């Protein structure tokens, strides 16, 4: 039974990862604007920027454990995202849940292993498991679900209707990075180099998650590793 399950998991992963036709002729790819893909993003950009400006004027709200950050994320990103996902019928296109969970767990384990080796082993960073309820609710649980629904469940799927999937993945990933800029600039006040480095990390991670969703046909392929990524990020010190 155990060997059969392993073989099934391996077969699913092989079909997803090994694709001889994934390298497209980029010169033939033309970007076509799909306005339906940008309406949810513009809403979230506007509301999240306003929220960041409010936090600038109310510094006590900047505490990562403040419950208001969870409430705003639910109201601004999660609930509208679920509404747009149901309205667009994209949920039917990404309903391969078993395949998505297998791929998501494998990617999550890869992220955990690389963090253990690189950040803790080589860089000597320390890890402490987050203990605050709001840290789990906002950063580890809600944030990945909300962002994956918006960018991989709606924007990427909508852009694929009129663009090659590689173009759709790149645009949706750039938009994903853009949502983090108000926090980086207004709240965290990172330097230009720090912002550029963090944005590059976000972009590469987003492209990986988008490819996983594209091949697995399930948001679980990106939600699960996104959970792991944030779980590790919240506990690293040093």
C-alpha cells in the first residue's frame, strides 16, 4: 500500500515536472491586455496602499501581531478574492486537488530543506516557532490563501485566456511583487537595495508557484509551499 502510494505520487509529479513543450517560442508571444485580470489587482493595490498610509499615521497598527492587520487582509484581499474567483468560474479550472496537494507538499519540503541547509546551517541563523495567534492567523495562514487566490487563482487564469501561459505567469508575478511595495516602502522603510533584493526573491518564488499551479491545475500546489515559506520567514532570526 505504501509503495503503491509512493509510485502514484511519483507518477503525478513526473507528469507535472517533465514537460518537453514548456519552452515556448518567446518571439511569437504577444501580450494582450485582459481588463478583467486587472480589476481585482487595482482594488487590492488601492485599498492596501490606503491601509499602509493609515498605519504610517497610526504606528501602533504596525505591530505584526495587531489583530487589525488580519481583519484588513480578510476584508481587502481574501473576501473580494473569493468573490471574484467564484464569479469568474476559474475554480473549475484548478480543481485537481489531489495532484495539487502532492506537488505542494513536495515543494514545501524542498523549501524547508533549503532553508535548513542555507539559512540555518550555512548562515548561522536561528529559528523560533511563532507563538502569537495573530502571527499564525495573518502571516502564515491568511496571507498565502488570499494572495494565491488573487494572483494564481484569478489574475494568472484570466491572463491565460488571451496570452501564452509564460507571459501570463510573468505579468501576474510582477503584479504579485507590486502588492508588497507599499509595505516595504511605507512601513518597513527598506533601502533601495533591500527592496530590489526582496522583490527579486518574491518574483522568482512567484514564478515557481505559478508554474506549479499551471501544471498541477490546483491552488494547493502554491498555497501549501506558501504556508511553509511564511512559516519559516516568520521564525528566522539573525
